[in-house]
C-alpha cells in the first residue's frame, strides 16, 4: 500500500482521503488553514445528478455539453454523469443530510439545466453540510491530519512526484510520499471581485506547473452574475433565480427575457455579461435581483444563509430588490488530468477545482462542481498505487499554457496583491481584448514576487505566476467561447469546437 499525501480539505480532498484510507493506504491530509476551511463550505446551490425518474444520464450529459460551449471532453462528461448518482448516495451514506420533501429528496432547478436535478442541504448550505459529514468521516479513519500547513512545492525524484514541501510554523518541511493528491481549490483571488474565500490562491496549480505538470484552459474563469454588490461580494445562489427571482437594471426594467430564450436561467457566462452590460447602460450602477414575489417566509426557509447575508448588508430582500454584480467564481481550467485524476507527472494526481478534467469545458454547468469533486476524487483513490500509463489521456487538453520558458522572465519591481487583482479584473476579467491583455502581460513582466518563506509571499508568487499563465492563455485564444469573451474576437471559431446537437 502507498503512502499518500492529500493537499487540501474540501470535498475532493476529504473524499479522496477517506477512499484511500478505506483501501488500506497510509494517508496524510495537509491543509493551509483549518480542516473545514475552503470553497466547499461556501457552496450554496447544491449538487447536480440524475437521481430522479423524470431525468436521465443522457439529459445531464447533453446539458453539460451545451453549457461547456463545445469545449468539454465528452468522455469525461459521460463519466461524471454516469457515476454521479452513486457518489451522491455515498455522501448520504457518509452522513450528509440533504433536504427532503414529500417525494423524497428535495430538488431545485438551476441555469442551463433541462430538468430540476440539483439536490441541496440546509436550503442554501449544501457545502457546509457536506463538510460537516466528511470532516466527521475522515476523523473516524486512520488518517493523519496536518492543519495550517502551506504547500510550497511538489517534490519530484527522477521525474516522479515523491512528496511535498510544506511551510509549517515558519519552517520548510519535506514530506515524502508515494503519491501526491492535489485538491487545493481554485484561483479566485486572482481577481479584485470574487466570491472565493481568501485561501483560493491557486497554490496547487502553481506548484504542479513548477513540478512540470501540464496545465490547460486557464483562460476560462467563470464569473457568477449575482454577487451582492457590497464589500466581500457575498454570493447569491443561482438557485434563487431557479425559484423565480428576476434581474432588473437600475431603472427597474427586467432585461434578460429580451436577451436569451432562457431569460434568467441562461448559461452563467451569458447572464454575467448581460448584467455587466446593464450596469454600463446606467453609468456602472449595479443591477438588481428581485426576489420579492417569492415572499419572505419562503425566502427565509429555502435560503436562510442568503437571507441572513442580505439582512447583514442592510437589505430586506423580501421587500426590495438587492444590488448585484458579477464576480469571479470558478476556474474551469487547471492541472490537466486524465479520467482517473492522473496528471502528466507520474505519482501526481489532481482533483476538484484545481484539476482540469474536461467536464466543464468553457463554462461550468451550475452545481456540477461538487459532483466533479466527488466523482474524480473517488476515481483517483482507486488507482493511487497503479502504474501511470505512458500516455493516459492528458493529450486531450487542447489549450496548454506556455512552457517553462515563462519562468525565465526578467525580475522586475515588487508588486502588491491588490494591484495584481485590479489589473486582472480590468484587463483579464469578464470581457477582454487583445490590447488590454497585452497591457496586462507587460505590466506583469514588470513585477517580481518576494522570495521570503511566508504564507503571504508564497501565495503572492503563486498568484503572479498564474496571472501570467492566464493572460498568455487568454491572448492565445482568439475567439469568444463560454466564459472567455474577447471584444476584438467576438465570434466562436468553429475549428476549435462545435456545439453539441440537440438530442
């Protein structure tokens, strides 16, 4: 059996650890903060799966492919949708308490889904409930838990991952392993306005790239259309629109029905750009989410967390529309993997948001992220001690970031994280152009990271590296597809992927 280090303690990391421990591996989970910190605990909407009689795997597959705008890996999507129902049942077996109604599991409808298939917990506290259940489960296993340990690098020996270098209490410590599973989450802190927690600094993606792993699709960042337009950008789940809330501009006009046949339930990239356009039409005034027709009692019962957040911000969303704005939300790209979570570096696995499995394509279908984490964490745990094939599907990644030559860029002036986040928001955000991206690239070349072995310095170095990779990838993709929107190349290039045909 293998000595396995899992880096990260969200759904993907904890489920991989539980599965690996149950298979007899010696497992250590290391995490940058407390065990229950990370993006998973903030997930509101739920987890999508074809669990119901009026749904099917094929319907879920088609919805996912359509949302992905011709850039998904169909084989990965098929794995996701076929194995998803069993993984949801596993979560229930591990103690997750999903909401129920008279028919069994309660379910909601979210954007770009053709069926109501999103199961949820605590109304809008699905992630917190999953974390409660999985933290308890992993603590019941023979798993070593190392909290407040920052990933500094993935160690390699003769071309194979052989451990990790951690920053613990100000000291760099090497931890050997037969297999390393990265489950470090996304890169939301690249942008000045984000729904992601402070720990989402792309540490695993940056460390994997430095270790020689391939990364792909970094130009595809999903911007959620409805973050509350207040400091911290609290998320207002898409499920609120699924229940009937509508979007209005600053004048009170509902604008989405004239923009897309699915109105407020159009794919997220479409809604986010339309919200941004509505804001431009009204001198940057925020748009508004109007949930007043749903009634205060329903909102308090179905969305207790959002109800509390809007109250804390000074709004009564049962009586008035609340101001919303787009914010960076989810990274579709990351460390390129095959269908078993294996990267291009033997011994190194990636699962969850840090991985590019191919299921999300250019635009993630709502509530597929928790499902992806569960499905591919389970699959990775099944092959931890199996030999890595010479060619195991990573060649499917169609848009690699640049190679190691990037690391030889001349050192420039020290930078601030706030300046980098502002640059990425304004030049590489929801809408991009070649000129703006070139300006961002030049500015990034002027900056250098502090080499000090501190958590903030390592995070800043990771963000600077990922900003460069992201801008280069966005410059290389001269088309608009899903979440990547180039004002100077507004059309989709059919040569880079066709949309799926209707069933």
